[in-house]
C-alpha cells in the first residue's frame, strides 16, 4: 500500500473510520514504527528559492531542511541547533548577501526560535522571531513570505507575528515585575546639570497639506522652554543631495549631536509625535529606567540557589534527577526565575519529555517553579493523552512540592487523541514548599510513545500522524517536536500565606554569616558588586573634607516631614546633603533618601512637627547639638536602621546620579506591536552610542538599503547575542534597555487597537500617530493633540461625550476601530 493511503488511513482511524483495506492495528503498527524510527511519512519533493550555485547557501539549505526534521531530537538536536546558529551567524555577517537567500534566513531564525521555546528560553526565542521579521521586509513584496516559498521553508509571516505576540504576552508579566522594583521619581524631576536636547526632522514643504510642520515645532519649543532643554527641529533634509533617505539620516544626525559634546542625553522624537504632558520631564524617564536593573537579571530558566531545606530534600533522594533516560524539559531549572512573582499572579509551568518514554522504566521528569512565598496556591495539572489507551500507558507518578498527587491515565479512545486531559484540579500546594519560594515538580511517564506533537507557545498537542498526513498532501509543514509526555501545571493564588515562616522570604540570596560594620552592628553581607562603606554615624567616619559645623541630629527614620519640600540634590552623600541645607537661607531640616530613594536630598520647608511614612531619614542641622548628643542619637537607632544607613556616604568617582553598579545604560527604547520602535528614543553621550548610531546608518544606507532605520537598529541590538550559542536569555545589547511603551511612545487609540499596544492615556508624555498621512482625517487630530497639550482643549470624561476626532485620539481603542470601520464602509 502506498504512502498516501497509509497517511489517509491514519487520519481516518483517528475518527474511527479507517478503510477496510487496512485494519486499524496494521495502521497503528506502521505509523508507530515510522515515528519510532524517526522517519515519519516522506515529504514531497522540497523546492527552495535560494542560490544553489553557491556552496555555502546550498549547505545552509540542506541544514535547515534536515534540521526541521531532527532539531528536537534528544540525541542530535542540540548539535544541529548549534550548527544552525553558527551558519546563520556567518550568513548574516555580511547582510548585503542575505538578499541571495532571504527566505532561507527568515526560516533559520524561525526554526531556532522554536527550538529555544522548547528549551525554555523564551526570551531568546522572542528576539530571534523579531530578527526574522525584519528580513521579511527585505522581500520584494514587503508584506509576507510568498506562499510557495513559505511552504518550501516551513515559515510564514503570519505565524512569526502570531508567535511574537504570544511570547510578548508571556514575558509581559515578568517585565512588569522588574519595572515595579525600580525607584520612583517625581514626574517633573529635573536632574541638576543634566544637559538634554530634543531633536526632530519635520522636513515637510511649506505648502504641504499636513499641519505637522507648524504644530510640532511649536509643541517642542514650549516643552523645551519649560524645562530648560535645547530643541533642534530640522525643516530641511539634514544630509541633502547625497542620495540618503531622510529616514536613515536621523541616525547620523543624532550621532553628530552626541559627538558635539554639548549634551549628556539626546531625545529623538518623530515629527508625528506630539508631547501631551508638559509637566512630565525626560529626566524622570532617565532617572527611573537608565539603570542596569531595568534589564532582565537572568537568561533562560537557569539553575538558581535553592533554600537549604530544598537542597537537603534533593540530597535525601540521592542527588539524582532521575534515571539516565531523564531528559526532561526544565530539568533542574527554575521556571519564572527572573523575579519573585506578584501575589495575584497565575503561574504556569511545563514538565515534558521530547521523544519516546515507551519502556517499563519510562521517563522521569522534574522542574522547579518560583512562587511568591507570601501567597497560598492551588494547582491544577493537565497532561496530553499521549499513547495512553492501555492501562499500563500512563503518568505513574505526579508530585508537587514533595506531595504525591497519584497517577493519571485518562484512557483515550485511541492513541491518536492528543488532547489535554485534566488529571488533578484545585489541589492545595503544601505551605511549607511555597514558603521557600520554589516549588519542585516531578512526573514519571511509563509506556508512552511519542505519538503527539506539542506546542509550548500555544499550549496544545496534536497527532503526529495527522501532521504527517498534512505534509504529505502539500499542507503546512509542522516543526513542533514529538513528546512522550507533556504536562502543564497551573498555580492559582488563593490568599496570603499567613503561615510564612519568619526565616522564609523567597530571596534569591543565599544566607551567609553576618559581618560587623563600623556602626557596631552585625549586618547582612552586601550584594555582589557593592562595596563596604563605613556607617555615616558616628561623625568620625564621615569624609573629613565636608566643611561646616558637623553637629546634626537624626529627628526621624523611615519618614519625611508633612508639608512642602524642595529638591536639593540627586545621588548625593549624606554629609553633602547636610552641607547643601546649611548653604540655603532658612533651611534647617532635610530628608535624606534610603533604600530605593538613596541619595535624594530634600529641604523640608516647615517646622517638622508631624511626619508621614516614607523611605527617608530626617535630620535637623541645628548647630546647637554637641558631638556627644549626635553619638547618643546614633545609639538610639536600632541595628536594622543603622545597617540600612551603612554606606550612605558613598560618593561617585565620576559625576552621575546613579550608583556604579547601575551605570552603563546608553539607550532607552520602546517596543510596539512586533518589535522595537525607532519613532521615539533617548540616547546618552558615550563612545558606544556614537559608534552604534553611525554603524546603524551604514547598515541601512549602504549595506541593506531595503532596511529602515528601525530594522538596522534591531539587527545591531539583537543579532550578535541571539546567534551566540553560549549567551542565553534576552539578546538585547547590554547598553540598551526597553522601557514601557507609554513612557516614550504611546499610540493614538486607533493604531493602538490594530497594533495591539499601548494607547495614549492621560498623564502619558506624548502620543504618536504612525502612518497618519491623510490631511482630512489627520490634521484635526494633530491640532486637537496640540490644543490638549497647551491646555486649550479639555477631554470630556465620558467616552460617549466625545466626537470622532477625540475618540480616534483618546479612545477607547475598540470604539475608535469600530468607527473607523464604519467610515470605510460608507
């Protein structure tokens, strides 16, 4: 019987209607034999539109073709992935040559991304998909991979975009955890001495029907004048008569402003971006986000130190993660490992095995998931019904936090039913496991063969036989791996964990012996990268270079005075803060920041008779106190307070508002629906910044003219690390950080709806109108935005009171899209 009949029978059998020419048992035996041999159903003859006349591209084509079939194989998959990484890095080292096989390059990135998803490194997969998409834009149709090439290379533009959005949603919560830990700043913060320029190109002809040539410069001028910024709006092409696209020229233009040395930071704002909040400073964005802690702190799911009790439990089991067949995903790794989850966050973890578990010993799989130790959880467990028709084919053991849940065997009607089955629902997770901040997961699967393909991105499984039939009949090629077990654990928070042991805090830090500092207290050791500094009290430990009377009294710790205050300095030492107050007529009380507000110095403009809780220490600089009374005041502090203050006299060796361990960030940029946005960004004057912008200009102007400036920036920021085998996690260049879109690049409501990204909300700095070119539709919106910014337009509070123009600008996004569609149908 031919291949097609076998595949068709396999499809029919899954619905219980196999042709009488072949018994169901014969079909089952044949398909299982093919899958177990790694052959599947032979694919139709591949067709590749690539430069076969060059050996390098021919070898690359063969690698991608073979890799799609075997890159998830437990034995050779890693070697294939590593070889693909190396070849793709070589193929993209000269991006001009990518045009010889651009669909092949897209397919390579796409295939690697799927491999990294299976390996649990979703951040790296996310960047690889974004790189794939910029090369889609180099295709002649500039919209999508042509259908024939898409089938040949097993890649599709819509699939790439879909997977980008799925990963973005998965990674969003972890990103929000990082942002929540960043220091807050006042919206109108102005960092003393920081030189900032705002640069735009509005090179519209004077008679151009769009009003941006008139609206944008005035908007920029008013904003810059309010905050003391310099503004440069170019009404002409900055690099005329050189054959340079005006979109590309902004990269060299900003590099020139940085090279001038006149500015510490330059903010590039597209001409179709209107500043809406005149009180919000660029300094406030720089202060909060231009620090290394904005970046993800770990790569993929990686081994992390466990609490001692967990380590002891692991050792009690012999220290082994299972038998030699234990090749599970997530083995010995912590999922959700970047930061402690929010208390109301639903967590999902996968424990799975690529390849067959069809033996009496089966496969032992384990993983660990980070949880919030102050929360109680219930867990639900779902498993794909992979080859579980017989009683002996099952999950023989499932454990959560050391608690056995029993076995699971859903008894599907046949071995091709790969749907997810609910094994356990609403089981309380042991509180003692949650209190440690990390919960262990274990699964044992026996006699389950790899009959199902599964997607971690979509959380689904489907029959390998059906996938083979689809390909044999010239349908879509599937690149998901075949699993012998695929189990999803969902942790749902139910309430605060009132029984949290005093010693448990979910910290990533391993407890060490305390050390003694100069304040007479035993304090926890400093975090790696920080230096030991003497405590600011007693005064003999302070820098002797601080002039003026040294007597001062600590009035209140963990508080600030109620009433108005004036900022005297950012990231200054405590002695300098006191000295600044002495030099201001009428200043007697200062609030000096600790913890996240460390280094902030505020003049408390009142008598400080009442206080409110905050992360400050309030000092009275009255010179009537003696040295002895100051020491006595220090002794009245508890050790926890004195330890918190230890090191607050540190002074930076170079002028900066950041501690040394937070420095090194040069670029602040946002993401839109599918990738980085070059509409609005901020860049610090540094050698790296100038070299980056000038290289990006060369890439899009000379090396790859089909690139926009945005594509060139993405290529330089991602490609090197994404194609470095030994660099896991986020591939973003460490000089750059991604800030929330609404901080620099909120969209109008209509674009936000269709792009699936942040729409403007009151309080945001600005609004951007990507692609708004029709004067009749766009000019009223531009004018309304400018009027809103200068205070001559007030937004109605209720959406039903808004006219179509205000709905397009302010939303709600769904209603703006509905009105837009209605207007197109007229």
